[in-house]
C-alpha cells in the first residue's frame, strides 16, 4: 500500500481549499531561535499568543487586527491592551495590522519543553513552563515576572496540564498541576491561584505515578465528576499508559499499551469530554489512535496513518474535529464521529503552514468560533522557531 502523499505547500497569503474546507493564512514569522515547544492562543478583548521554545524563551505576542472579519465570530482582534501596558499599534497601517506585536518575554538558561496557560479568575493570566533544568516556572503575563517555581523532577519536564481541583470549595487549593518527565514519572501538585496573578505551588507533589516503562514525552489529564482524575501519558518508546486517580488517593492503571518494535515515541495525548469521554494519541510512526473511556477501562476505537510523524494534537471541545501537526510541516484535519471513530480515511491536509521551507509543526492551539459557522483560529509553532496564524473554515 502506497503511503499518503505529502500535502502541497500553501501559497503565501492565499486561501487553500481542501474538500469542503478552506485555510486562509494570516501571518508567519520566526520568533524563536529553537523549536516552539508550546503555544496558547487567547482571543477576546485582549488577544495574544503565548509560546515557549527550546531556545529557553517564553514570549507573549499581541495578534494582528482582524478588521473586515465577521463581527459575530470570535476571532483575533487588535490586542490594544494586555494588562497594564499598551501595545503600540497604528490602526491605519496595513503593515502593523499583519504583524505579531511583542509584548512579554522571559528567558531561561535551559530549553523550555512545555507550556500550560490558565486564568486566575480575576483578569490575570499565568503561563506555566517546564524546562530541561527540571524546574516548573509560573510566569504572570500581566505582571511580567516570574511568580513561583518548583524543582519538580530528576530530568527534563516534558508535559504540563492544570485542571480544577476537586476540593477547590475548601479554598486551600484551586488547581491540580500534572507534570511529566524523562525521569519516567508523572507527578501531581497542589496549586492555588488568586487575584492579581498570585500563585502558590506546593513544594512537594502530593502523589506520583511510577508505572511508565520509559521516559515520558507527553501528558494530559481530565477531571471526571464523581469518578476522579484520568491521566494519560505517552512514552518516548511509543508506550501509552492511563491512570485513574481518585480524591481519596487511590490510583489504578486503566490501560497500558506496550511499545512495539521501532521505538517511535507517543508524542501527544489529548482528552475530550463531550458526553463521551475520548482519548486520542499521536505517534512518531504517523499513526493517530482513539480510545473510549469506560468505568472499567479504556477501549481502542479507531486508528489512522497520516503519512508523517505526528508531533502535536489538538482536539476541539465538541470533540468533532481533531487537528494534527506533522513532521512534514503540514497539518491534518480529522473528523471524529460518535464513539470516537475517525470518519476520514483520507484526512484534510494542508502543507507548509509555517513557511515554504516546511518546518515540522511542533505545537498547535485551535480556538473555535462561537457562532454556527465552523471557523477555527489556529496558531502553529514549528521546529525552526516560527509561529503561524491562520483560519480554517468549513464551506
């Protein structure tokens, strides 16, 4: 069987149509000196994108204005103000309207390998970054400074996610932070966020998960009401493991997929809960797989080969579309049907989304519109340090 063909590159500034979907590039620019390891897109009255990179940088950029776009659509708007400091812009300048506007930057002496973004609920926003120095850093986007840090693992921190704390009503903690590492562990930490971008991270994890067979490359977690915390982790050897942790401290391995010959990594895992609880995983051999969560375990549902190593995944909240960033520099759009079945034997593909040199896509963030039309605003980071912004719309 012939492998899927590599998608053709995008033509700069022109819309590209793919089987009922249209991609419209907005801007692409190299902003880092190393691969982008994480990106988060925030849209609203203040629209910005936060990135981390293997060059050790954490950066925040205001987005170009979106004059002429549908006003009913939630999309990027001119980020005139983030926090206390304005971003200089000229509304009458087409050049300014199609630029990323530097707003914040922080530099670590070691590579930053992962990013998580969370609001303090009072207008503040915090970026959590994990690095090769084994440290997790909390950085205030409005405050423009490091807020807290913790020496977390015995090797590089490779994944971070924060979920609401099931005991947040007692006021002591607001979030659980889940971290993964090349030291083959996943750790759970108590975190308290409060107004003014105040952050407190417990000095020690309150629980550790040791069952991974190899260094852990990625992690994601989902709080399931009345059940507990489902934690999925992918290994550098291609293994996949899922734990269920309950508030009384019990932890169970729900699922464990052992590595196969070839040792291609499990590079990304993402949960979705839209009435049905699904887990999707991407692998270095080009495969994406879906699994259904049941109270007695995890069950494989569907799998698909994308023809290029999968480096990052993003599944939208409705769970109907799955986006994959690949090593060939393209992105794939996969429709997900009820039960977690992949609808597409041939996913929609767009190539070279971060530039004509087609650097591999290493990070994705997808924000859906609020209206009935399916329009997605997407930020993609690449291995050459570039950041791209584009729209994908269902025709």
